[in-house]
C-alpha cells in the first residue's frame, strides 16, 4: 500500500500527483492529464488539458480529432505543473513516446509508460532517466519472455516471401508504431519493393513520413475485381482487425503473419490462425526489464499493468524495494 504522502498515488482515474494536481495516462477524463504516448490505453480523449510531446499531441489529433482536449501544451524541457517539475524523455516505444519524470520534495519519479531498449528506427531511442522511484510497465515481465533480434524475424518474413512467390504475405501490425517499425525493419534489411498498406494505416504512416521517418514506397492495398494476382509475392500490412473481415480474402492464398511480442506464445498464434508468427515487440522483455532496474538502481520500483508477481519476486531476491500499483484500464495491446 502506497502512503498518502507519496509523490504519486494510484486512483481509479490513474496515477495521480496530489501536489501538482495532475494525472499521468488517466483512464477517465480529468482536468489535467500528462500523456506518455498515443496508444489508446494511455491516451484518451475528453481531458480538459493535456500535456505531451508534440508528436503525441499530433497523433491524438489524428486519432480523435482536433477537439480531443480543451487545452493542449507541447512538452519542451523542464516544465512546472502546479509547482511540480516535470520533463519528458524518449521511451523508444512509438513515435512521440516519452517517459515522464516528476520532481517534487527532493524525490525524482520516472514513469516509463511503455518502453523498449531495442533499437527502433521509427522513433527516438529509449533514454535512461535517473530516478529515486521507477514506475515500470510489466507487459512481458516473465523470465520466459526473451525476444529475439527483430532483424532475425524480418529475415524469416523475407525468406517466406522468396519461398512462396505466388502468395501475398499479410502482416498484422498495430496501426501506431508496430506497422511503421516493421516497414523500417524491412527497409533496413534491403527490401526496397513497394509495401502495401491497409487504409487504416495511411494517416499514421503519412505522419511518420512528414516527421522524417523514411518509410519508402507505400501503396494502398486495394484489390480490383478479378486482379488478385497483382499481389502475388507482395508484403501487405494491416491492423489485426482487418483479418477477421472479408478484406483479407481478396488476396491470393495469403500467408497470414502477425508481428507481436505475444507471438512467442504458440497458443496465441494458433488462436489467430497465424501461419508465420513474427516475434517483434515494442516493450521490454525480461532481460531488458531487469537490466533497466539494475542500471537505474532506484530506491523503489513500482510495477504496473502487466505480470507483476515475477518481477516483484525478482526484486525481493535482489533486495530491492518494490511494490505493485495494480492500476486498471491498461490493456494488452495487440502490439
């Protein structure tokens, strides 16, 4: 149980700073919200005032419309919010994603949001932020989760494309972050052919390009009547929801792929009918999580949204103070 005088305390709305009177990634509309990144389980519309990186604010506007909040402010440098110093630092998760450091009463708290230490050419890299209290996600906080090199997974995709030139490869990828990361991994692997994208990815891909992310030749994944063969050998990206629709049936004997850290779990791949699972994650796995705690060496570690028990036990064995936050409303992203 967190003491009532802690710099941040959990409430039904989300993680709350009493001194600054603001919430971080609240799950309900509040007067003042600080947002780590644009995924829907962290960035919701309806707050009176929102503070986030300019890219996160832009992404929220693309997803929810310009009226997603009454007031919005881009985070630059150190900002005082209600007398509390806050700053935003790259999280490596998606474009615009940030860790938020809160400094008050001589304590520094870093709220990571979602983060990865793995290189991601579609966004700024994770930055270590020294702190007294680390608030970390625990999405993949089990020792079994040790994600492979993403380049190896992209190699599997390209090998399959070469082996089955008559088939389209449909890759399920979350619209914000994962789709653009897969595209950049393909480009880094030397794949310079057109990549076809579902219409639901278009706006966010266009925004990444406008922000200087070189996604290359992207084309609409539209199939004219009687021309299924046009996509033979093509790589097509779409949000996971598209695979349950008739849209996916338009392609020639497709190889169904899915890019996610969850593809390490074979049962999940089978449930989705995935023929080629691609283990590509935008979250820290077990080694990266324990490495982060070890290197930052906070006085306390607070664990939220995910598999808390294993990392809490690890902290106990390492003689590190740790506690669960048990915040609600953060979903398993189809990441």
